[in-house]
C-alpha cells in the first residue's frame, strides 16, 4: 500500500460531527492456518475494499499475510470497532467459503477474537496533557 497522504490524516466532516477515527485490526484464521495465499489473498483484498466503499470507510493500509490480516481503516462516527470487525470477518468468511470450497474444511474461517487499536494523529499522552491543561480555564 502507498504512504499515507495528507487526505488520509484529514478530519471527516459529516452532518453534525467532525471526526478522525482510525482503527488498526489484526484478524487471524482459525488455528492460524496459512490459508490467505494467492487467489484467496487477492479476493480477500478485493472484498475488504468493497466493504469499505459500501460503508464509506477509507482503507489506509492493508497487508494480507498467509496467517493473518492487518487492516488500518478510517471509519465514520457511526461505526464501532466491534461492528467493523463483524462486517469484515463475516463477509470475508461468507464469500471466501463460497468461492473457495476447500476453506469449508476449517471449522470456521476466523478465530472468534481479533486485535484492535485506535490510532490518531497525536499520542494519548499529548491528549491527556492537553485536557489537563484545560481545567481551570
């Protein structure tokens, strides 16, 4: 994926909100099997971009490894981390298992867990320092 552009770091202005909500996800196939290879990885990438377009997300970075997926995505204020994970893992599992029959040998496509971290332009320490400096003003 290309470097982050200035547009990727801009605030989202929608309706009555201004936001910058970026999540870093890591999804792992069941039993950490290296199933995300060749055509499966290519199709998984295409599906993730389709999901992003449908939900008005911006995919900032995507890396599909044989045994895990890293996704950095900018979402709207209406999207929780849990809903993003559910939409991505659910659609990927459904579509990939239909298109690649051999994936049905796995009891499920993904482990029930995932990693998510929030990412922004400034660190938590800087925001904490700013908020603390506002008290008493």
